[in-house]
């Protein structure tokens, strides 16, 4: 939470900004934040309601600068995108599947 100090939830109205609390971020909703480091888009759940706890076993850890971040493994990302397929997903899923195939070949 300390990383989000001086952040605000964008409510879609310029005159209404809320400083996030843990209870806001623990909800399953979509949270658009402006932080001192730039915009941050957080999803409480993805796909058909998967939480971070549900998906953590299907993540890999990456080091980005001084940060350690977790991202979904490619197979799980494809599965989740298929659950709630959007127009954008229809385009990206075949690319992700081909990438997975190439990764498995190595």
C-alpha cells in the first residue's frame, strides 16, 4: 500500500478522486489509478472470476529493474483470455498460441 501513496482512483469524473484504501483494492472490480510513477490499471479478478490467489501457482517471476513482478505463464494467459474473449483477444490468442508452440519446441 505504501507504493500507492499519493495515488487516486479515477472515477470517470474529473472532480471526484478517491485515495485508495486496502478495502478498495481487495474488491473484484477494475481500478484505474494515477500514481506518482504514472497510470496503473488493476483488476481484482480476471477471466471468469479468477483471483490473484487462484492464479499465483500459474505465474512466473520476472525482474524488472529493482522490482520483482509475477506474470501469468503463457498457457494460463491463453486459457483466461479464452474465458472472456474480446475482439482484441480474438486477434492476440492465435499469436499467443503460436508463441507457446515455439516455446515448447525449444
